[in-house]
């Protein structure tokens, strides 16, 4: 596939430009299960007064946020009772109370249930207007002597794109300490927008049908998503730790705008951002670190002495506007490579902002956990293409084949091909950390300076990746595990006539730090951390277009601690 240099590289452009495969390892029978997506188990059916289920989130060692929404029988204030118990029958109640909700907060309820014990499973339930909610299950953060931590990692759940079978599979896992949703929990498009081709047949047409702009719009979209039984089931089964990406607001959001937001047509972006932010805090089980600054959601969670999890906002609070590759061509279609490289590396360009960067360094420096884990939205790994490919001189397929031929027989390439092979690589997905390289180097130097073992978790691209993280000097500083989407389409449509195994081999050849890629399936990650290693299992479903599906663990990789390790390697049997 040839890359057109004038095309501004947004996320879906990036998806079209890259490809990957399922077949780097075979799927074992032990990792396969057949399921039906109906939201079974915890939270499978709710009373009329609680049509959006229950959820928990932001667990600490002694507390957790409990969430629900009341469907009112009539307008007005509603008293809601809550209970926490140590048993699933709600007989051994250890905490309870009452709160009031109203239309002012869209009848949502959030309770910070305190006085709990570390590393314990608890059950909770709400009651209002004669109805009781389903019973949810949650757990507090691991104790100091915990031996391992298991996290489920999700991204990019697009309601009209398909059923939430990924959530259904995760809800059946009974040993997850917490779920991380690292962005694009909802999508803001109109009903005829992105990935809606099958929505009518699936009964999943977006509501409201218009583009989300007002608070009421965002509230209705969250309500539609939270009516899904599989999403309700996974929320009822485990606590969530969340951050937003762009589609909770608008496509390719940055600090003061979005690529899709036209002020003349839609009004000030600040008003839209405030509406989206308000609905997010109403509908998500998140604890606000600072009530006076609800846009500051970066925060840390310590899982015993194993993991310090730092949830970052790479989208809203500090990000400068994305660069555009097309801006670096002059009137004669000559590309200014030097200026381009200077700009993507400029120390003036910020991804997370100075305040958040200083906060992160403080958290990292004080942490004594074996692993520093960054839960954030966009790819941190270098996903740079050969300049000859970016400039359209040679397509990806031919370049990869040329590289293999040259390795086998250097005499078979001509002078022009030698120039291609020896040329620089260029970033082309400028919405990721590749477009904010000074901030990335600062994070890498932070981890090196404090001698930390770093694992980065990412989403955003709808595809699964594993990459080694190296600084500008080529020094190994950590690894990145990136999850596929819950339902948003990936790059499988970019190469419909090619074997995905061949495409995967091509991508690994093209992108030097890339170790693994899988783009033809929807799925999530299960990340298991211990003092000895962090292991990532990529779990996929075979369809999002039917309720009946098969789930498989497709690939497992790990990283070991210590300065001589901190790189991706195969898991041992």
C-alpha cells in the first residue's frame, strides 16, 4: 500500500497505513472458550429502577467508589440506600448509608465506601423507590504482601460497531483485581458516522442520532452504552480504573480544540468540553482528585509492593495541537525533513503538560514498587516508517521485501535502493507520543534516573502491539503492551486480499522496535504482574457481529525486571 505524503495522519489514517497478524504463535486449545454474549453472571438483570446496572471504581486499600443510576418513576429528589457486604447474599453487611440524587446529576449516584480491608472482595447493592439493584462485586487494592496483580485492559468500545463480546468474556474471569479502561469508552459521532455500517442490522444505532455537543447529548450516549448487558456485567464483576481519550470529547482532541470541532458551526469548544467532562464524571465510577479541577484526573494506585499504576491524561489537560505532515511541503511539493524533525522533537511541544510531568516524577521517585506502570491512551513506542515509504517513493510491501533481499544478498540492490535502505525513519502518526518526542524523552529519562522498571499500557489504535521502548540514544528503558479494541474496527480492512501473517511480518520488518502486532481481531489484555515478571496475555473474540462467540488467548509475552532486562521476551512454558 502506498502512503500519500500529503495526507494528514490521523488515527484512522494510521490504521490504514499499518497492518498486523494473528499468527505469530498458534492458539492453544487451553486458551479457547465458547460463550454467549448476554451479560451473564453478576449484574445480568436489573430492577426497573436501576436499568443501567451498578459499577465500582478507583479502589484504594481501604475504600472504593460505588456507582449506579436510578431510573426515576417521577421527577424530583430520590433517596438511595447502599450496602456493602462480605458475602454475595448481602447477609454480612459491614457498611451502609443513604444519599440523594436528582436530575441535576442525571440521577447518577456515587458513594466513596470507606473502612474496608486491603486485598478483600466485597459485594454491594443499592435500593430506591421500592426497587433493589443487582448485586455488584468489587475488591480493594492488594495488600503489601501480595504475590501478584492481574489487570484487564480495555480500549475503544464503539457501540454501533458491534456487540461487546470482549466485555462478556472479561466478566467471566474471576481473578481480575481491577479493569483498566484507557480511553474511548464512548464515541461521539452521529448515528451515520464512523463504524456504523452494521448498526441497523445489529440493533445498535447510536442515540442520540446527532453529533454529541450538549450535556444532554453526552448523557444520552452514556445511558445507551450502559444499557448494554455485557458492559453492565463486566462493571458488576470488578472495579474499573479509567481515563478518557479523545472520543469521550471529540476526535483528536487537544487542550483547546479538536480536528473535528468547527467553532463557527458548533460553538466554543470549551462549552462542548465542559459538557463531555461533566457527563464523564457523572457516569463513570471515578474519584475526582481535586473537585475544583475536574479535568485533572491523573492519579496513582499502589498494588502492594508489586505495581505503582500511574493513570495519565495524554489528551486534555496539557496536549498541544497535533502537527500535520502535509504542512511541511512547500509550493513545489518539496518536503522539509529537517524542519519536521525539529518540530516533533521541540521541547516546547507538550503531551501531558509541565504540572502533570512534575507530578509523575514525584510519584515515580517515591514509589518502592517493583514495577512502574503507566496506564495511558496513545502509543509511546517509536512507530516510525522508513522515509522512502513515508515520502511515497516505495510502498510498504516492496520495502520490506527489499530489506529481506538485501539481508540475504547485498549485491542484489541498486544505488537507489541502497539509499532507501540507509535512509532515516520518520514518525507519521503525530497524535501519538511520536509527535511529542521531548515529553517522551523526559519520561524515559525519569525512569532511567530513578532506576525503575517501566511498563506502558496503551490503546487508541484499535489494534494490538508489543514494542520495546528505547530512548533517543537507543538505550532500552522499558516495554509497551497495547490492547486491541473492544469493538472498533482495526486494520483488517486495509489488506483484505492478503494473508495477515504476511502483513504482520512486513510490519515487524518495517518498524524496528515492534515485536508483535495483531490487527484483525477485537480483544483485550490480561496483564499479570509479580515481583519476577510482568506477563501480558492478548485475548481475542472471533466476532462482534453475533452474540455467540469464541474467545482465545492468542499471544503471551513478558518482561523481566532489572537493568539487564526490561525488554520483551517470550513466556516460558
